[in-house]
C-alpha cells in the first residue's frame, strides 16, 4: 500500500487508522515503515504520534519527555518514556516522577498512545520526542498546538534491554556480605529469589545518601540500627559510609537474637568492614548515647516508638524509621467509645487497619516535630517489593519546641478516641 493510499483513510494516528466509509483500512507495521508525514492533512498532534509510532516500529525511538505539567496532582512533576524489551516484547516504559518517588509502568504501543492522548495537551503542555532520524516537539502552551521538527540530537542506536545493568549505589559484584547473606552467588550475580531484597537495599541507600552527606563530618560518628535482624540494611549503610563516603563512623546493629548477632559479626569480619559490629540487646535497653544517626526498619509496633525515643534522647542528627505493625493505636481506636466523623470508615476492619497506620505514623511525625526535627513521611519503595514501605525521616534542627504541636496531638487523639500514643510515654510527654 502506498503512502497516499494510506492517508485516504480517516487517520487519527497511524497504526490505529480509522477506515473511511466503505473501506477496510488499518495500518500495519510494514506500512508504518514506509510512511512519511510530508504534505499530509494530519493535525500537529496526529503528525507527532505518527512520528512516534514510526520511530518505535523502526527502532529509532530514543526517548519522550512530558513537561510543563498543568494537572491537579501537586506531587507529579514530569514523565519520561523510553523503549524497553519486556518478556521478549517491545514496550514503552513510562516513569512517572513525583516529589518523593518514581512509578514505572510499561505499555504496548497502542496502549501507550492511548495513555499519551489523555496526558498531552490536557495535563502536560509540552511533549518532546527524540529519535535517531529527527526530534519533535509538540507544544500546547499557546492558543493552538504547534509542532516543531529538528535534526536529531543523537543518531546512536538505542539499547532496549529491560534487564541491562543499572547503576546501583551498591552493586552485588565483589561484596562478600551480599554473598554470605544469600543475596548474590559466588560470581556476584543477584539470585533470582533475592531481587526484591537487592532493590530494597539500594533504594534504602539512595534515600539515605543525601541525608548522610548533609551531616557535617565531625557530627557523623556513630550509627545505630535498632532491630537489625539479619543485617541486610545495616551492612548496606556500613558499606556506603566506609567505601563511598570514606567515613570513619562506627555502625552498630542491635539485635535480640544471639544467633543472628554471631552470624553478622562473622560476616562483618569476612567483609573487612572494621567499623561495623553487632550487639545483642533490646531496643529499649540499649545505650544509644553519642548516636549521630538512628535507624529502625520494620521494628514491630511500639518498638518503633522505643527507637524514635532513643534517637530523640541521644539528640541524633538523623532518625530514620520504617514502621511495622500498628497494633497499639488500632486497639485504642477499636475500643474507643468516642463518636468520630470517620465512624463510617472505622466500622470496617480493613479501613480501621489502614486508618490506624496513618494515625500512628502521623502522631509520630508530630512528636518528632515537637522535639525540633524536620520530618517527612513517604513511600520509599514500591509495595510490590514489600508492604512495609512507609518511611519516616527526621532531621534535627535548632527549632524551639512549639506547644501548639502538642495541641495538634491532643486533637488527633480526641478525634479517634485515643487515650495515649506509646511514643508520648516513651518520650515522657504523657
């Protein structure tokens, strides 16, 4: 089929051609390969999507960026799109960039175009397509959409491997502790069963890296990981401090089970991480004096509160917790007699569980703010890797205690019929 024959149909976008009355016209991949868009009746958006589809089919697609966001989600910033191979099939991978996280979704070509139709021109005012044969910009920032074509910025072939080696803060190769803890094999390849744990470790380091760098060297002397378990994340922070930041800070993993303490101390010695050690003990009984950074990931229920209280008491520069279980506040809410505007939610078990999580961590953030910490709560890794994916990060400031925060805490407790939050007891606020 020749180009002019193809364009006789009522074309929305090539590859999804609407047939003219009485015809049975659809564009195939072969037709896309032959198509040019010179002297066509297509509108600027149609020409843009034609160029996009042709580049994808011909292997010329480099990247697509959606910019100038004008939607209602205040956290969404930009979207970047690249070609990948997923299960031997070509796809377009969308990375949605939010303030504190990225979300990745992969689409087949038709689904990708459908997704773009709903985004470009309505939520994003600018779409910038780079291909090896030419670059295209679709601009909706004026009265009418404008399309600009320019010479390609790159003509290099694009790798579409979805599984290509990514730059990791802590690659597995050459790391004894990853091998000994069952994350990697002897050759330094991540084991199939440990992929999620490996991503979690590296995401954890990505979150911590700028926070650790922000602490003056003279004030970064001791890191305590409370409830270290098998030590995956304790080893990660010790490795990053010693080998990336070249810091002499000591790292202590506190763990109640003696067999894990023995195991981890042995692996630390094998890994030549001389500043890393593990100590047997409970969070509430361990002496955290002199701690610069306190970490507690997945400490169960009120153990997270004990850890936060230890960090506050030690005047730690940084407190990082990823809570696990929220039983104490849930029990308070379930036995409360107080009427609440949220009764229609909390009468359902699944909702009260989620509500208890938010209320528990919300009050934790307020207590930290009262004690002079700048606090952020966010999802630090996708819940497909772990359901325990909320992280509270608190950085110490010189801000004075504000009694109005205590009023906020009291109001929150009254709303949900909570008599006390365990963190209030642990920090001697109640």
